[in-house]
């Protein structure tokens, strides 16, 4: 189902196969199905709209440029309109009777009189392609014209008066004055993705827009010249999140995603949610004529945070994909820290990407593990290197990548796990190894509960092992996952252990219970 609308007691849905009608209150199969592609295989429904005063009727557009007027009660096609020459992307009723706005794949918007089957007004490049700031910086005029021919118009809105807003895949909003048939305003870089819907609020000079960049914005027309400005907005990751962690208490979250953004979320007041600053990325990107994403750090693969020193210095540490440097952040400023944690280069030793990070419970030290098996300690106030953890023979901490690090609440022990299948225990201050356990399988990730000194280890054999770091023994084993375990987390009281896996399951384990 790609679109839904309510018409009286009927729920009308649209899919690539046709129009489906349900009676509201019934939860079975659709009462009626129309425009099945069996009779007309070239007509593939793409959008629909209900013209005002047209009882029980909808106009359905298709990807081949045709439109049909359909009675949803009788299931009959009343009229088929002439082809518009391009795929119909959106249909929106206008305040005027019998008039619909039709957005097309080639970027045009047509005001169509459905009673006369005629075009009242045609607007070219209504999608605003070529009007983004980056287009003016990095594209020639010919390229902008070519791009405008390719960009579709996917959203249209009327204010009930003389203004009409249009937008499309370029992320630009164009506002038109229908009385003078001229452009009233252009909002460049309104969104970072194709617009999916726009709507004017009833009785207010406010336009609401949403797009594929996972944001919703309100634009208000309150200036003396009638130009719009951004009133407020809410947004999140524009690509799937890859890591999420609680910060301080249960009301705040830190997350990183495939969009290379590092975000702070408040579960109580969404107005406090924001993206952590990585410097003047937008300004530098425009100056270099490249996209913002090219200047951002690569996606986050590991992070840790401690709120003890939040007001004093950087209190978050992150590891990034294929980056040999770990980065620090200040939550108080919602920005990247003043320095990065770069390990000192050892002669003839290649620096490999960081694979794991953690902070001490006091917030004074940061620990960084690499794909080469190296573990380094840093001072979080100055960013200075404070030694490496090595075996008694002088080798790196692990023979493979370090996949997990954890420091206890008393700053006595540091626990590390690696792809070599070993779990090692270190004296946090002297950096000497206190013990080692061979688990017989590669370690994928670990989770630590500082109050109880329990560490959960997820291995590639699908078994989760619970270890007491004081006694250095395995106290529990949890079996059930059939594929690689991707993450582990303890509940605050250590009553439950949560695990996610590539087998598509999220499991909750009873820690005090029997195996």
C-alpha cells in the first residue's frame, strides 16, 4: 500500500496493483478491488486524489502518464483522461472546484480541469531542480537545465488563496503566485532529500513539509515581503542508525548512523534533540563545492560516554569506520572536542583503524583498541597518550582486532576481548595483564555492568557468556541465537541482558535465573 485516504465510512488504499476499498470497522479482505493490471497491464497506479464534491469518486494517476476517474462504490471507470506524457507522481485537489494539481516525473506541475479534461496552467521545473545552492556552485547552466528535466515534482500544497507550493526530488520548495502566475519565493536547500508531502495549516500562514531526509519543517510567511522563513523543525538520522547508547540516565540517547551523523536525543523534550557539530561542515562544503557528507567523519562503529566530567572536558569517545584515530566530543557544547586521540607511531608499525573504545568510570581516561590488537590509554583532559597495554612478552594486547573494552567502577580493572577468542584482564593503572581466558570462539562484542562487575561476551558460536571479572570465571551461558550477535546491553539493575542478532531476533535473558 502506497497511499491511504478516508472517504466517509470507506478506507481507500492504493497499491501498484490497483485501488482497494475497505469498510471502516472490518478487518478482513478488501470489499472491492479496481484497476487490476490484468485488464490493462500498462496502467500501473502511482497516486490518487479525491476531487471536492465528487461523491465516491477518486482520480488515479499512473506511471505511464494517464489518469482515470473511478467510482469506488460501483468499481467502474467513469472516464480516462488524455496522457500527460510523463509519469504522474502526485495529485492534489485545489481550492477551486473541478481543478486538480498534477505533479509529473519531468518536473512539471499542471493545473487540470477534470470536467473539461483540459490544462489551465502549466509550470515548468516546479520541482526546483537546479535551484539548490550546491547546484549553483558546482554545476554549469547546461547541467542545471538537464537536471531540471530529470527531477520529478512529488509534493504540491495550496494555501486556500493565491499561493501554491511545489517541491520534488531536488529538496527545493518553490512557492507560486497563481494570480500573477509568477514565482513568489524559492526555499533552496529546504531538505536534503526528495520531498514527500507538503501542507498549509488551515487559517495560518504556515507551510509544513516533510522529506526522505527524515525531517519535518514548518515555514512561516510573516515577513513584510511575504517571504517564508524556517519556524521550527524536527529531524533524525537520514539513513539507518548503526549504534545507539543511553547517556547518563534513561531520558537521553546518543546514536550514530550511516548518514555519518552523530546525534543527541532527549526522550522527554524533543526540542533538545540535535546533531553533534563536526565544525562548519556546510560552509566548508559550499566553499569546496562538495556535499556535506564528504567532509563528515565516517560512520560510528563504537562509542562510550561518561557524565561525571561533562562540565569539565570532553566526555564522549567514538571510533569510526576505517579511521585510525578516535575522536572525543563535549555534550555540554554538543560539538566535537578540541583534539583527537592519535596513537604514537611505533617504528615499522602500521596504524590500523580503531575498532573499540571505552571511558573510565571517573571520566579521566579513554581507552582505544585497534584492529591490530593494540590498546592505548589517553588522558581525556589533555588528549595526551598515557601508555599502551602489552603482554608480559611485550607484544600487543591481542593477536587480532580488539572488539570490546570495559573499565570497572573502581578504576582497578580493564577488560578486553578480541577476535583471537581471548578475554584478558588488565591492571588499569600499571597496564599489566592480570589474567586471561580462552573462550574457544571469536569475540564479537562485550557489555559491562560496572556495579556488579559482570561482563557479557558475545562469541561467534552464538553463545553469550557471562563472566565475573573479580573471580575471572564464567558464571552463565546463554544459548539461542542462530546467527551472529550484533549487540549486547544490560538493564540498569542487571536483572536482564538484551541481545540482538542477525537472525532477526531481540532476546531478553534472565541474568539471576538458571542457564
